């Protein structure tokens, strides 16, 4: 799975969990909150790595 696809899948999962949290409010199960926090941290790490990833050199015509 490419990095972009991985980031997109994790962002989708995070959105779904945040909808769940919005519905349940303060009664949100603890494992859901932990997963949200983990996904947010991992996405920050991945997007930081995405910015520093080497890009292929430009082709001069």
C-alpha cells in the first residue's frame, strides 16, 4: 500500500471514529478515544514524513 493510500485510509477511519465520538459525547468508550488519539499522532508523523520524502528529479525537456 502506497503512503498516500495509507494516509487516506487512516484519515477515513479517523473521520468515522470522530462521528462516533460526536454521537456518544462523554459516553464514548475509552478504546475509541485511544484509537482516535493514536490515529491523530500517527497521521501527524506520516504527514511530516510525507513532506520530507525525497521526490524524483524534474525532467528537463
